[in-house]
């Protein structure tokens, strides 16, 4: 065995590591500290996520409208 590792051996070892191309977008989001933006975009792209987001926002808006109407004496 040879104890000397040449530059060629180091270069080939680096190229043998698998690249996770599917995770590159989230890795870049973490590096740029915009993980929340990434999660919102991915959730909005999903049809079920979009429906759930709209439903939750409508329920919250209806709750606030009810409370505002009740405090104004409308009902």
C-alpha cells in the first residue's frame, strides 16, 4: 500500500460522491435563509395545500368579521 495520496486520487474521490440534485433547491433556500418562502411556494403549488390555505384564511377572516360585528352591536 502506498501512503502517499496524489492529487489525482483526491479529485476522483470528490467526483464519486453522489449529488443530490433533487435537494439542491432546498439546500440553496437554507443557505440564503429563505426557507419559509420555499415552504410557502411549495405549499401553494400543491392543489390540496392551496385549498387548505384558502379555507383556513377564510375561516380566520370570518371569525374576525363575526367578532368585529359583535363588538359593533350588529348582532
